[in-house]
């Protein structure tokens, strides 16, 4: 009906207005410097990680929580974080795990890639190169 269409249009306007407002975010559990970030549109969450700790920000609840398991390796200098395109419960992190000397700009190790299923309580798994 016309009234249903009008109601749906009003909800769309409200959603647009809400998405354009600035919000003060809740404080994270861990201080961050050079962290990696990822937004999951499907889950409406933000993932933030550095060293071996990943935190998840729930946009609707304005709350951060740490992923219960720490990664097996440390990730510094803006690690890449992403979710699986088909299963957003699978989270990946990749990047360097060694110190970068600013004067020489060498990466001695290009890093590792790990993943975990956010629904389970299992430890992070390291992706290994296959031949």
C-alpha cells in the first residue's frame, strides 16, 4: 500500500540520518599504535588488531570486546585484517612480525597469515604456503 511505501521511505531517511551522525566510540581494551582495521558490513562490526590482540567493535552496542584467543605471531605496522567473503565468521590477519628499521627500511620477514573462526574457541591457525 501507499502507507507501507511511505513508512519504508521514512525508515530509509532515518537510517541515512543515523549513518551520517558522528558518534563517540567506546574506549578500546588495549592501546593501539599502527593497528590494522577492517569493517564487516554483513556483521556491522569493526575489527582492530595489533601485536597479537584483536578487538571487535559492535557498532549497534558501541562496545569493544577482545577475541578470546591471541594470535600465534605478533603483527605490527598496520597488519591487514579481513573477513572471509562468504563466511564473515572467519577472520584473517596478515603482516610483518619483525621490527622494521626506519633508517634502512628493510623488512626481514614479510610476515605470516593467520585465521580463526569467531564462533569457536580454538586457537588461531597459521596459513602455510602450499607447493
